C-alpha cells in the first residue's frame, strides 16, 4: 500500500468533517491528529468515498482503547455514525473501503 501524501490526507480530513459535525466539534484540535492516524490505514474508493472515510473513522475511534474519549465525545461519535449508517453501509476489501448506499425501497417502506 502506498502511503497517502500529507496534502491528500488533509483534503480527506476536511471533506470527511462535513459528515461528522458533532464529533469534529467536540474533538476540536484532536480531530486532525486522530483522523491523520486513521487515514494511513485505509484508502477510500467509489462515488461515496468521503462517506466511507467518515464511517471507517467512526469505527476506528470506537475501537481505539488508547484514545480516551469523554462521554459527550463518544455520544457525538455514535450520533454521527448512526446518521451515516441510516443511508450507507461500509464495505472493506483489505485496506480499501467503500460506502454502499442502502436500497431505496427500504426507505420508501419506512424500514
């Protein structure tokens, strides 16, 4: 796997922040450090690559024992992840990640 450049990672950081508003607000300056650590571990692909990055970042933070998130930060992370998972699911293939939009019919049926 080729390591992403710093410029690419920073661009991903800001694009992904739009999908994680509560998490970014509560993490503050720690968001950049945590996201850049996550960005080294995976490569988004597909049309919804930014969404895939956001979902993978929420999974990364939820599984990190070293990252001491406060209760409000964990709650914000869960809310942002839940909002994304209503419409998308995350597919992993090695170090590549992709967000797949859920069926529209399920939304029409209200399920």
